[in-house]
């Protein structure tokens, strides 16, 4: 929870103001922080005081105070001085330490709470009761999932926290080894443009400050706490679908997945049936680099032959020849809207199936490697 360094800084600040030396022990008599050199062993005196009924006591030239957190003894504070002034300073220091510990405890509880909400591990009734206790207000929120390429370290989490966790309405946490989760309060924003800019800012800052390559997916806007888990699952799906159909995009919105979302959820058997209807028993192997670039650019230019030829720096007749070659092999004239749409969908289905096969192969490899290490 609280580090000894933080406690030490707190005591030193209190001494600078009051000129009264302070020391802090845990309930078992171990010294945690002090502003003066303690020569004698105080462990027995601390333990006796901790077991007594007294809240404060004068002993060995120091005022002893109990620091209770939620009615449980957490620390014993010593103020080294006689008189009323030292007693008052000691009482003030007890209040300060109690408030700091409570704030840290609340932050810890808030982080654990939002993790359980994101993963859907809480009953709705418990969720709202806990949110009220932690002073988490109802608001419109959205979940961003930040996926790190390669090994993730603490720098990524801290960078995101520095950008958003300073606002108490936002939450930054992590639920696995590959991603960081941002639950963003968007009651003051929320347009698609603003959300897209926010995702881009996340990518830019992490690449610049944390020196890591990331991709960001984000889900739908939600108003209820239980729906945060749905926004999280949507953000994860956005990243997965983006790996298949939007490889070059560093940010992917669930609301902009289009037909890719539909194809991603199709079972393999249905995909195979569709491809068989389009291409027959065997899918033609025409997807070399030149053909792929030509078709992509042709679709990007809305089937405009002249503009596509200009951008590819080829003669118009050369482009027509390439498209006619595709038609001879596939039986689809992608210069027409209907065949172009059919081919586009079939191409996306092929990409989806290739991704799933590769994913299955990697999982099998990892299982084999894990089994060999036992």
C-alpha cells in the first residue's frame, strides 16, 4: 500500500513545519520512518503500548499515539518532546497519516473495483453498492484497450496514468500481460471525432515517451456500470478484427468495423461453404503482390480505372489487362459493382480464415512447448 519512502517524506514535512521530531512504527514494533536517530530498542515498548487500551501515552521521553485505520491498529507514532505542543503535533500527524493511508487504500480499492467491472466479475447489486462507497459517479464511459507490441513493462502503464489518471473520473488498469485498459469518462466529450483523436493521442504519446509500438481499440459508449464489460469486449474485438482487415491502422473503433465485424463472427464451416459457392472446389492462387496492390488501389478509387492507373504509374490498357486476367481466373469481372462487392467479401473471408489457421497453429505450438517443459 503506502511505501516507507512516502511515510518518511510525510514525517519530514511535519517536522519542518512543527520542529517536533516524529517516528513511525508498525504494530509489531518495526521502525518504518523517523526524523531523528533512535538509539534504544523501542520494540518492547511499542508492543506493550499496542496491546494496551490507551490511545496515547507518555513514555521514554516521547508521546506514543495509535494510528487506527478502519478501527484496526496499523501504526504507532512517536512524537519526541514534552508538553502540550508535542501532544498536539502528534495528534495532527496521526490525522495526516490516517488520511494518506485512507486515500491510498481507496485508490487501491478503486483499481480492483474497475478490474472486476471490466471483467464482469461482480453482481450488479454489489457493483452499485461498491461504487457508491468508493464515490464513483454515474457517467457515460468508454473503454480503450492499448495493446503493446512485444513485452509490456511498467513504463506503458505509468505513461497512460500520467495522461489520464490525474483525473479521478478516469481509470487506468491492466488485466493481462499484453494490454493496458483505460476506462474514460466522456461526459464532457464523446463525438466520434474526439474519440478518434484521443486514440491517436494515446498511440503518439506511447510511441514518443514510452518508446513502444502500440495499437488501440475502443468500444461503444455506455452509461451503466455493468455495460463497461461490454465496451471492453468490443474494444478487444476491434483489435482482433483490425489485425485481419485493417492491418495498417493503429487505432480501431468497434463502431467502424463494418462488414469485418460480421465476417469475424462467422463459423469456419460457413466461410468454407461461401468460398466454394464463389470459386468452386479450389480457391485460385492469384494473390501475388502485384495483383493485390492493383486490386486494393482499384477498390480505393471506387472502381475508377483512369485514376487507379495514374496512381499506379501504369498505362490504362495495362490496368485493363490485369483486371481481365483476374476475370479469366476467377470468373468475376471486378469492374462491375456486383462482382466487385462479391470479390471484396470473398477476399475478406479468405483473410479471416488465414488468420484463424495461423492463430490455431500458434496455440498448438505454445501448448506443445508448454507440455515439453513439464
